[in-house]
C-alpha cells in the first residue's frame, strides 16, 4: 500500500525536480551577470554585494509573511491550485535575463525577482511537503520527505553540472524553459491531494464565520472576516496547541540561522583564506549535493524505522555542528572539501524536522503547519546576513580584534549546537491520530 502511495508521488517528484533544476542552474552565473550589469569591466563591485544583501533581506521579510498564508490557503483550496502560483511567478524573472542581460534588463529582473520571490521562494517546497503529508501515513512520512529532499538534491547536482557547460545566456534560457515545463507538467499530471479541495472556485477573502478552520485555543476567539488569511494569533495558537511543535519551531529557527549564516559567510571565508575560485566552489557544491542525495534516498529510508526521526534529527545537528567547527579552523585548502564529504548526515535534519511537525496536526492543517515552520525558518534569512556578514568582514580584515579568520563560522557552529540541545529536549509526543483516538475514547467513556 505504501509503495503504491509513493508511486502516486511520482508526478510531484518530477515537478519538484524540474522546478529546482530551473533554480539551481542559474546560481553559478548570477554573480557574473550582476557584476557585469552593475559594474562593467570590474572584478569586484561593492554595489553588487549591497544589492544582493538587500534582495535577500527583503525576500526573507516577504516569505515570513507569505509562507503561513500560502500554507493555510492550500488547506482550503488544495495543494495543486496553490502550487500554480509560485511555479508561474518564478518564470517571469528568468525570461527577462534569458532575453537580455544588459543593465536596464537586469534592474527589471532585480525588482521583479524581489516581488515574485516573496511568494515563490520556498513556497514550492512548503506545498510539496504538505502534499506528501496528505498522501503518506505518519509512519512512512519521514522516508517520503527524505525522498523529496533527495530529488531536490539530485536537481542541484544536475543543475550545477549543466551550468559548467553553458554560457550565462544559455543557462537562463534553459532555466526559463524548464520552469515553464514544470508548471505545465504539474497542471496536466499532478492530482489534487485534498478530497474536498475547492480549487479557486470560491473567493479567498470570504465573509462570515468559518468554524472549520478555527484553531482550538484556551479562550474562545472571534473568527475574523478574512478568516482564510491566518493572523499572527492563529499561528501562535497553532504552536501552543503542541509543545513538540513549539520545540520544532525553535530548532527550525536556529538550524536555518546557521544554514543562512553559512551561505553568507563560508564562500568569502574560503576565498580570503585559501583563494578558492568558482571551480572549487562548484566542486564543493557537487560533493555536498551528491552526499545529500545518497543520504536522503538510500540511508534515511533505512534508518528512520530503526532509529526514529527524533534521534536522526539530533544526530544530524550534532554532526553538522562538528563539521562547521572544523570549517572554522581549516588549516589547508583540502580540509573543507574533505569535511563536505560528511555533509550528507546534515541534510537528514530538515526531513526529520518536517516529519515531526506534520505528526502534530490533523490532515486539514498540514499546509498551515508546514507554512508556519517555513515562515519561522524564513525569518532567519533576514537575521543571518545582518549578524554573520559584518562579523565575517571584520575577522577577515586587518581590524580584527584578534586573529581568527573563521570566528564567524565558529559562531555559526554555536547556533547549530543550540539547535542540537533543543532537539534533545523534544520528546515523542502523541501524534494527531493518537490524539483523535484518545478524544473519541474520552467521549465514549463520558456517555451514559
């Protein structure tokens, strides 16, 4: 039965692969395109760095708001209907740079990328996780999440390899075409996972009470007019409804803080310390992607039944913190490459975390729960560059208070240790199905 259910996810996996491939194939080229458009004939450009930082912060701010909204709306209108939005919006900026990479076109891309990414950044992954949770039982959910993450890692491998053989112009053209193919494929082949999904046949801003979406809180709450748009109070009530879910949110925040800190600091550290170039960066990404793919597609389905998501989460965070600390004290250029070989154990963190979260809510709240966790993780996208980028710049400069080029990387490792400590506190709480069964037994026992 479970094999049949996993087979039913094949169209979702193809959609996720195509969408991720369209995203990853342009990553190696976007830096050169940005510098060429903003600072022609220069190898270094402070304006390009500031523009990239502003873009990351504004997109992070937008996703903090939009992830819970999109997740909640998908519980009402269905995953397929909401998936159409991010898959379609992500095409627009790619088409612009596929047509031309001149300065005016780049700034048009820059503005539209910010506006569309507020909705599309992370939405596809969030909705895909909710789709998997709809189709797979709780016992097999962690393995299914791992397979989804493995498919995305495989897209990273293929996208990075393809980018090495394509010019920037060709990379954006291929990305635009593949992204269009992902949207069309999803609309044609993917089946809705929610039996009562209403598509977009009813208004999103529906007036009047809607008790079906109300979250059970200690105090009765008035249902707002625009009930399908979740408020901050709704998300707080959702987190309060389960201690485990609240603990997962804390782990997700610090783990995302560490991840985004590495994104904004590691490359600059390796460039200053060991003079890494784009080929070595690509090698690093390929090693990480291959290790992650093998870990999620091969190891995790075997380890989850034997160890459980909680232990795997703690093990992944512990090994991640050790890897990060070794990065910070690297003494030769080969050390980061060798450490990255063991990064496969780190990628089991996210599937384990999402699986634990999905078990704490009912089937009609999967989108809301995944959107809430995604929103909390997105808040780290705003905070991490503000903390770790200045810290990295300081300790790589001659004005550092003491000599420790990898000090910011060490601090990132401490954030991972905090996530590890919090993960050890998480206990196996009753799942949503167990809670429902217990409630029914109580009602029957109270009946005369």
